[in-house]
């Protein structure tokens, strides 16, 4: 019995495999060794990222943000085993193809999806979860009802947040501002044909909860003015 | 026909599978407990009231056999490790008493089997109780107790409870829940 792993995607940090594991469709995220790093450092970075990722995924669940369920966290094999959504599309691909996927419904779909994104990011921040890499590739749409074939056309989907490798827990408004800024930059570079996306997301972000919103937005404006990195003067 | 048992393959590197059966009104609970604690029987018995879905046990058993393979078990046997993995506490004796059985008469019994070795045929006939199909597990589940054990009372919704439970179980060694 040989383990049959199918390479699903490959990123800069990890390889993703899909398989059936303990009876479930499973995605394995394996953070491979980086030979340019000292082995001790490599191991400790990998371990930290695995921990961060798993910790945030669990925290999201308590916050009511959908994330893939964890089946095994395996430091020996540098892997996280998690639920694989067999039917899924990244928000990136959904928006790029929206004119084909939602014929005639385009603007309704965009309104809906930006609202869900804004509310979800707000839920993360309300629970002090900083994602660290908010892009439309790290957001998945999955069907609410597994048996519905036309789920995209009917806008019958839920948003699942993925890739928490750079995430951490922090209550500061600075980090929330930076998180929003990263999202804005990502939207500008990936979806420049829809310049209104970020504004709509931010609107939903604001409306979802009033708590601390002024401070976060003013910090966001600061970050926008200076860029992601804090100036190191003095 | 109703499925008598729950079975699933565990991590392929371990070449093991889990088999789990549900019994009610078991008369020889203390004998079973003794045989397990003395290591005469290689199996685990679990309180069905704390199990929402057989998959919850599969995740605990899988983690146990993987830890066994890498010599990183916290307890002495893979079966004690299953009970330990089910619980969110790092206290071994608390885990065993919470998820194991003491005087309860309903129980789940689990075996870790390989192609060569399967203890269930020998042990099952010695359980003096009534076997129930595994899909009746829901009748034995106590949601209130589960929510308290897995600290689920502050959740926004009761959907996806199983997801939250297994995700908390597999992260307990480095996250405090």
C-alpha cells in the first residue's frame, strides 16, 4: 500500500497534495526544506509557520469564519492535513471570469462578494486575527449546498479563508491597517478592471461593526500614505 | 442492512485501520477495564456520550498511530493515546477518566488493526452487552456534555461542531483552548 499523493499546487513555501485520508478528501500542505537556510533556522521557521497557521485556523472557527478543518498537524513530516473542498473557486478566478460565470448578474454578484469579504475580514480583525496575506487567491468560494451544480451562477456560496502561514494574533490597529492595505494593493494589481472592489469591501468592513472603526481607518490612511513598512527614523 | 461497525484506514505510512463498535447495557465493564489496564486486551473503550461522530475517534486514533510511528506518544499505549488525543487537556489521568469508562454501561470499543493482526474477533465475543449499529451513536451522544468538554458554549453557531472539535483536538499540544 503506497501513499498516493497527487500534487495539486506548488507555491514558494509549500507543496499542496490532495488525497483521501481517514475517509475524507484531504489537502496536505507540506512546507519543504529550503536549502539556503541553516537547517536549524529552517526547522524553527517551518515549525513556527505551521503553528501559526493551525492556531489561526482554529481561532477563525470560533470567530465564525470558515476555514478548512484540521485533521493532523505533523511536525515530523512538516505537514498540515486539512479538509479539501472538492468544489471550489478562488475569489480571484471568480472575479476574473465573472462575466461568464454570472451572465447578467454581474453587478449583483460583485456587490454580494465584496460584502461577504468585507464582513469576513472584519470578523477576523474583531477577533484580533491578522491574516498577513489578504489576497483574492487566499479566499475560496465553496457551495453552500454540495449537490447544487449551478452554485456559482446562483450565488449560492460561502467564503472560506485559507493560507494562514503568515498570520498571527495582535490587537493593535496598526496591524489591522496594514492588513487592509495589503488587501487594497492586491486588489489593485490583480483586478485593475474593477477599481471599485476595495471601496465596497471597506464599506462592508465598516458597517459590520462600529467597534474601534475610527482608529482602524485612520491608521489605514496613515499606512496608505507611507506604505506597508513603518518608517524607522530616530 | 445497517452498518454494524465503523471502519476507516488510518495514515497510510502506518498501514493501520480503525474498527469501532457500539455496545449498550454492558454487564462486565470492570472486567473489560481491568483487561485493558493490565494490557491483556489491545483496544480502547470510550464513553459514547462524548462522541459526536465516529470521525472524531478516527482523528484521535490517526494521531495516535502517527505519534506511535515517530515515537512521540505521550502515553504508554496507542489506546491510551486515543483517549488522550480526544481530550483537550494535557493531563493524562484526567483525559483517561473523562473519555474512558468507569461505571458506564454503554461503550464504544476501538481496535487498531493491520493486515496481519486483528484482535477484535477474539475480544468482541467477551463483551457481555448488546451490540448496536454504529449509526445509532447519535442516541447516546450528550451534546451538552460535549459542548462543555470541548468548550463550545461561546460559539457563534452550532453548525460545523465536528469541524471545531477535531481542529481543536489536533492542535492541543501547542494551542491552549
